[in-house]
C-alpha cells in the first residue's frame, strides 16, 4: 500500500473517535426498542452528536475547510474550494432498529474533485478508503471490483424503488446503507448499485472508492447535491446492468 495522505489520516482519526459514540449508543438501542417512547429521539441525538465530533476533529487540523453535511447542510468557511462531505450515520434506519449495518462516511472534495474517501463500519470494524490515483483499500488491503461477467451470478443493490423496477431481471438486495453498498461494489461483495434522487453525502466517499477500485460510474455532474441518480458497477457488468435499468 502506498503511504496515505495527511488528509486521509485526519479522516481516519476523526472517524475512529466518532465511532466510540456510535458503538456506545448502539448498545443502548436494544433496551429502547421495547420502551413506549422508542429509540427515535435517542438516535436523532446520536446522529447530531457524531456529526459534531467529526466537524470538531476535522476543523482541528483544517480550520478553514468548508463542510457539506447531512445534519447541518453547508458550512461555508474561508476555504470554499476544500470541502469535507459528511454523513455521520449512513443507514440511520438500521441503527434505529438495532440492525448492525451502518457507517460513517467522509469525503474530501478539492477544487470540485473528490480526492479522499473513507467509509467506516464501526460495528464490524471495517474501514474502506481511497485516494485519487492511489487505489482503494479495505482494512489496508488493496481492493478491486468483481470480475464476474455473467449477469445471473451477480448481486445488485438499490432502494425499494430500484428493487421494484429491476427485481424481475436482476438479483437484488436493499441493505439500507448506500455508503456500504458502494464500498461493497468496490470490494467485489456486490457487483453493482443504483439509486435515484439520493444525496451527495450518502455517496461521495463511495463514488471515489468504486472509481479507484476499477469500477464504472455514470456522469453525475448534471445533478444537484440532494437529487443525484447514481449508477455504479464492476466494469465487467456495467453495460448489462444499464440495459436492465434503462428506463429507471
């Protein structure tokens, strides 16, 4: 593995600190499931608290960088060309129901290009990361997209709308966590992922991971940050996937 940049080191440090709060609070979810009030308010507070930790940690080292986050939206600072893109808990509904499938997602965009990406699954202790022109990694091991080229052997992921559309022609799953879906495409666990009208903070880190793992993605430059149509897959199967979801 080539040495990682100072920016990625900062991202890893921030995610590891925030993950302690997520792990602690996730341990409380089981008790809250059976309470009359339920865990929803508790999880909303966790989401905000994790985002605050991430913003504080990243600002410590890069005080002028701007932010685009799920909870706070845009935070404009002196440096508008360097932007941290954060989803504190992607897969909040899974978290809410005590399902251990969610992740912290952080990406760094410099001069409008994604340069560094990190997806951290705190419960499974899995870290995916990538840097522009430096490859994609899973727990420090280089990863590549799947090389399967038989559609019947492939597994794809989307949201419920995508599954309804593609279920007759593709083997589909809905995991409830876009960040991990893209990380799984990058590591070959999934062969492709597609979703309409999704937010940039859900997918920014995953976009770079798939790209650096040798995958193929559609051009998303024409979309607004809060309504992106994404198509991502192994380069061996991308065209066939696109044929099956042509009108989606």
